[in-house]
């Protein structure tokens, strides 16, 4: 049907009939997905269909799959499988939690990364009812990206595009190949929070159902990787550092314990003689002492290490988190401790970032760091050490004995091939 004929139909035909036909098409697309991908059942149940006339798209807001009936029928005229493809694309966005990170990212770059990750999963799933003529071209381009960027998750692609900006031509080509839905509804309206916890639970359920319904089925590896990325807990680095906090006194007015009534009354009654002086200290819970161990083995490049230290530096500058006088040791290590830099103030850290050089670059063994820290404690270097953060690729020999301070192993990215961290430590991906 020509564009002019379609416009006439959309403007002059019975709107109720158009709505009914579009509803049937969306229902058939849902049934096709459910028939071939049974592990999507809880996802389909959690996001019901709802008509949204005049929107000229099929999209999701985290609660509903919203569609414009006229747009649905127009897609059918182009290719009967297009509606199923868009529907599946939208569902995958939600179970991978893509809408819920939208406000934290460069939105244009995140749009592209999320769309490419979802399209890669769809191609691997191989649902015939969602196949399109351009899939061969999409597959070739995704294979090229996989060779360059590694795992095709939205987070991985986003990091890759940040470090390796696309040319205008490359970006336009990738958008044309992967665009299926608009993401404008991912921005929550004021007072309306998107149900992130609900979708994380659904993602976990899909992951569990994969083992039952898709056992032995080819093409679910990328789906599992993206589900694992979505389920991964994300931590605020400053919150992690607060785990290392201790109580101490600061030379500052204690607002909670100071009575301004007696203070001002004395000034008014006796001139320059307050009846009560403000306390010159208050007790606070802040970070004072901890250790940062930097794995300088060959697999941890200098740029990553510097980025990690800059992040730490930006948090250290927040005086609400740290005492003015600090005792931080930065240990550079591979299979032994190569260098120990002690920081007592912001100026020390700034000087280290500007002038410090990384040393080591051998194999990794975590045990010498813990032995070295024990020697520092025995020598009285720490008053009350609360924690150690070990920035590493994770490929090394972990100590067996649990220390009496908290330990965090920080990684740049997820890697299913490395050994698990000791049960007494905390793992974060920064």
C-alpha cells in the first residue's frame, strides 16, 4: 500500500477497527515470543500492552509496552516480523535494566550501546518470527565490534565508545542498523520512579528459567552475559570507603551541643562576655587510615590505575568523608611490594598523581601485600587500620588467612574466567 493510501486509511477509516487490528497484531507478537522463548513468560506478564494513540512508535516506560495502533499497522505493511522484533527489543531493554541507568550516562552514547547489545542477543536467539532482511548486515557489523570491544553488553560497548569515539559516518551506520524503539520514555516523570527492583528480580528469574527451558539451546550466551551484567550490584565508591570509618575528634564547633541562647544572652547583657563558649571539637565518624594496593602487573595498564587514583582523589577532597589529617598508604605491587607512598594530606596525593611513576609489571601475587601491611602495623604505622582496597585484574594468588580489617578487591570489569575472591572480602567492579 502506498504512503498516500495509508494516510487516507489512518485518517478516514474506522479508528476502532484500526485499534482492534493493531491489538491483535501485538497479541500475536507476544504469543510468538512466548511460544519460542518460554522463559520470557514472567517478563511478558509484568509489562502489559497499552495503546498510546499518536505516539508514532512502540516503546516502553518500564511499566507498559505502549504502542500507536497506526504505527503498528504501518510496520506490518513493511514486514510482518517487524512488530515482533520491536517488541522483543523492548523487553530485552527492560530485563537488562537499560532504562534505569539512563540519567547516569551520556544518553546518546547509551542509546546506541543499549540498542546494539539487544540486537546482538536477538540475532543469537534466532527467533524466526523476529528475523529481518538486514540481519546479515547487522550480524557482520556486530562481529566486527565484538573483535574490537569484547563482550557486547551495553556497559561494555559504552566504555568502548567512550575510549574510542566513533566517526559521524560509523555512528550513523550503527544507529540505522540497530534502531527499533525510542527511549524518550526512559526518563521518569517527576514523582514517578521506574520499578528497577521489579525488573532486577525478573531478570534473575529469566536467568534461572534459562536453565530449565533453554537447556542445551544454542544462542543464549549473550543473553546470559547481559543478564549477569544487569544483576550485578553497583556500589558507590565513597560508600565503600565509609566502611573504613572510625570515630575521632575534630577541631570545629559542635552545633549539636552548643546552646546559642546562653551565648547571645551573655553578649547582650555583659557586652563581650558570653555565658558559654562553643565546644571546639565534635566527635565524628570519618575515614582516617586505610591502604590502597595497586596491582601494577602487565594486565593493569597505567591509564586505568591513574583513573582509579583520580577517583579516589576526588572523594578524598570531600571533607565530609575524611579527617583533615589522614594516613593513607599507596602500595604498588605485582608479586611483591615495589613501592610504598604515604599520604597525610591532599597535597601529598596531588603530588603523587603528578609525579608518581608506576613500578612493577610482573606476575601477580596478593599475599605479599597483606604480609607487608602486617609489618607496618607491628611497627606502629597505623593506630586503627580499618580497611584495604586492592585494585587488580584478579589474576593472582589470594591469601588464605582472613585479616582483622575489611578488604575490598576492585576490578575494572566482570570476568567469569578469574577465580572468586575470598569469602571474607568484598568484590566490586568500578
